C-alpha cells in the first residue's frame, strides 16, 4: 500500500519538492522514489526479506523516510525508535522488537548493544544524491512486486512510556489505508507546505506517511523544533493550518514573531497529543484569528480518535475533547467493563478500523488492551450533558484520599485557569491519615509572584469537592516531559516519594 502510493506520487508530483531538510537542501517526489528503490536493493543484499524487522534509531531526517519506504517495498517491518528516549529505554524497545537489523545515527550508536544486535551506522545525506547512501545500490530498478496482502505488518510505533516501558503497537496495510481515508476523505493532491511537528518515530508520521505522500505537499524538517523558524515558515508559505502539540503552541504564543508576522492565511489550529489548557486555546484563537481543534488519539489508536469541532462553542472547545471522528466509536466503561451512566467517570474505550493489531511480541498485554474489537485507552473520562467527552486523567494516575477517588486531570483543568498559574500537575503524596493527598506542582506565570496553596484552594473550592483540593504545593520552573512532550508524571511522583 505504501509502495503503491509513493510510486503514484512520484509520477503525479514528480518534480515537486517533498521534503526540505533543516540544512536547506531538498528532494523531489521522483528522487525520493528512486532512492527508496535503490535502498530496497541494498536491504535485500543484506539478506533482509519479507517479514524482517528493521529498527530505525534515527533523528527525523530524509534518510529515515527513504529507509521506511525501502523496507515497505520488500515487505519488511519498520520500527521507529524515538531518539529522545534514554539509552535504557532504547534498549528496552530493541529487546521487545528483536530486529533483524538496526540502523542508527552516529550520536545514538552508543545507546545500542552492538554485541547483541546487528547494527549499521547511517550518516545523514547532504543532498538528494547522498541520502541513505550507505544502503543504496545506484541504478537499481524497482523491487519485485509483493503479493497484495492487507494483513502484512508494515510498521511498529512505540508508545511514549508514560505509564512504564514503551510497547510496540503494530500496523498493517489495511490500517494504514483506512487512516489515509479518514484523514483525507480519500482526496488526492492538494499540495501546499507543511511542517513536521513530531519525531518520525511517532505515530503521527509512521501511520500517516501514506496520506502525506498522497497530498503532494512539501514538508519542512527541523533538527530541533523551534517556535521562531516555524512561525516564519507558516507566514512565508501562507499555511492554512497550524499543527502541533500544546507545548509547541504555547512556545509560539511567547515568541515575538507572533506580533510581527501576517497569519491571516491561517484558517485552523489543530493540536494533538495531550489536551490543551483552556487559556492556551483562547490565546491561540485570538492571536491567529482561527478556530482551534483539540485532537485526542494515542499510539494504539493509529492517531485517529476524537476531536473538538472547528465551529464548537466555548464549552466544547475549551474544556472537552469533543466527540468521535468519522469512522470512530467511543464509550465509557466501568471496572466491570460495562457502560456507565452519562456523567460518571470511567475508562474511555474506542473502536475503529485504524486501531493497532496489537503489541509486538506481547500477546498478554495485547489481550488486556484489545477487547472484542475495542481499544482500552487507559484514560479516564466522562460524557457531559452536551454529549462531549471530558478527560479526567489516566486510570493508573487516580489516587484515593480518605476513601474518595481523585482524578488529577479534573483538578488540573480547574487550577490552570488561575491567573498566576502557567502550568500545573497534580500528583499524590503518601499521608499517614488520609492515605494519599494531592500535591499541586505549579509553574507560575511570574516566578516573583507565584500562587500560594491557599490561593489555589480558594480559587477551586467552588468547582471541586473539598477532598479534591490540593493540600500541598511545589513550585518548579518547568514541568518535566517525556519523549512525546507529555508531562512526565512518573518523574513528578518519584520526586514526591523522594521528599
């Protein structure tokens, strides 16, 4: 499926630039297709075949795209491993994957046990001719066609590890095709310019490369995402959509170019990853002059899930994750796996043709997570009176204070509206009387005038039951984040235990 789309794109958009490297050099759709054919021949020469697994421990460079396409041409499975992971986490991913070949950049090579895994070094290319040069056999024609197989594994996306060791969600041709259909409505072409906001190892690239190629757009890459250059590109190319995760959008709001450039071409803001704070949604809408859509999904859902409508009222746009996107079903269930009454908190389950096939080499966890075609997200949520879904935290983040369940995200959604609070996370602390109490870990808007615990409790007491209010406060300069830019709650909880 991926091969068919890339070949068609190489014809329809032959001389169109498909990627612009951070250093400024470019590669066209036709050049990308040719490079993938030559790299496929190189992989075959190394003994790789249909069913082989290839780990890419690489930054988001054009070489990554070439190798991913090359692996798909021979029926091999590509697993992207986020270069932001720590060496221990990278080793854990490789242990789960058991790759036939690992390809790593020079700076990440030390993270890999070369005695245990077959590893080759990749030196990123500096132009279209040298991209993935170590793996290409120049002059090679197209790879022998594979038998059509919708159930052939194509890629593996590792989770961010926010609740433990990363797990590898794997996807087939069938799922990638459906993701492309739902994201684009089956449209071909469209062109324009876009920005890669996440690492290529992320589900936002791995499962969505087919529709990215089918769009015929030009994608700009960054060695490291930075608000200034991104804003400049949005303005220069009159991009109609601003995409990213909430922390990236927050950095844009703080950058001086927000007040200097013309963003009148922007018609929509789309934020993935974690839910966006209401204050951020308001500010982005006002300063970009465009509606803001929060998109809820996960690695396991294929990047397709729920979302707020672009024409949503303030209640939906600011405080919810909207409703299921076309082709997606969603429900809230209790601990007995039964649907709950509207308004009650339970686990969010979703079902679609985009959901992963399972966790690679982990049948037991797969069986716990995929139940009768439904994906258990591990997120707590409830359905409000308008039928919108509202998150209440992670199932494993809930803590019990004096016999009552406390859901951190519910408390955070109230406290973040305080004028002195830039960011906040609620984490539990052991308590001799109550068992556990909530600690508000706060990043202040002004470090010289931070909120006090009493400020927060007075502010939230009309919105929250007394047992949900924080009973301690800790001020920090920035919340720790994991490789997917989600708040690293394990690190915050560990700090509380250490104290």
